[in-house]
C-alpha cells in the first residue's frame, strides 16, 4: 500500500533534508557532500531525497534563495520597528545587518559565492527562476519600505540594489579570508599580509561605500 503524506508532512520532510544539508555544509566542502550522506544524517534513503530535489545543486540552490527570502523577511520586520530612518541611521542599520548576515547567515553567504560557477551548472533553471522571482519581489518590498521610512533618501531600486552590493562585499572578502585554509583544513602556514578580519572589514567597506554613494548623489542633484 502506497504511503500518502499530507502537505505538512511533505514540507516537514523537505525542510529536514535542507536542514541536514546546511549542517553538513557548515563543516564540509561542497564537493564532499553527497545526497546519500545527507539522507543518512536523517535516516532516510537516498531515493527519498530525490523525491524533493532532482540534484544536489537544486537542493543547495533552494537553500540559498529561500534563506535570502527569510533574511529579507526578517529585515522587513526590523525596519517596521522604526518610526523614521535618517541617513545616519540607515547607514548604521546596513552596517549592523552586514554583521548579522555574516554571523547568522554564513551558509547563505558561502553558497552565494558558488552560485554561478557550481550551482547553476546542474540546477533546474525553471525552478531557480521561480524562486529568484520570489526573492526579487520581497527585495522590492524591502526597498519600498525603506523609501517610506527614510522619506525618499533613495528610490526603491537603489535601496534594493544596496543589498546586492552588501552581498558582493561579503562574498568577496569571505572568499579571500580563507587563504590559510584548504578545504576547511587549517594549513601550517602564516600569511599575515593575507589575513582578513571578515566582520569589521566588511562593515568598514559597507559604511564607506554607502557614505560615498550618498555623498555623490547629493553632489549630482
């Protein structure tokens, strides 16, 4: 007799697979992780994982895009807590959220750095586009909410684009911060000139970028 799962049960199973993949990705390189290994961590068959995700790339692409949606949803709630936001407050907010992204969404940031060269090579394009469209819509809502709270400090597109810049700054620095490691393993070498303190340096770059960007806008008005 065929087992028939409710929608809630299917969603719970799908989430369990994603959570298992995230736990592995926190300590393993992407190439080390297999669908079999993910399945074993939660006591299901490898075949079951393929009922929910066609490929490993589909699985990790879903984690990336859905995590970004959650990050933006969390920011919408935080921004709603402000009565109004002036320029200084906005810059401080973005600097604070840069740390938040690095500390609490580190898997998202790491996956973003392999999205183009690895994930897109074997992920389902149609499914990716659907999720990317969802992400784009919540990004626009976030941008519009900032327009309202800042009384038009920037327009919606400019606000939304700042989160792309933020991601780019973090991904670039994170990639370069691991030169004393190889595949998560510490090398017995010392590269002081290559050392990057990810959180403070990403925050510094975000603050500098926003300050200069806003300064240039005023200059060109």
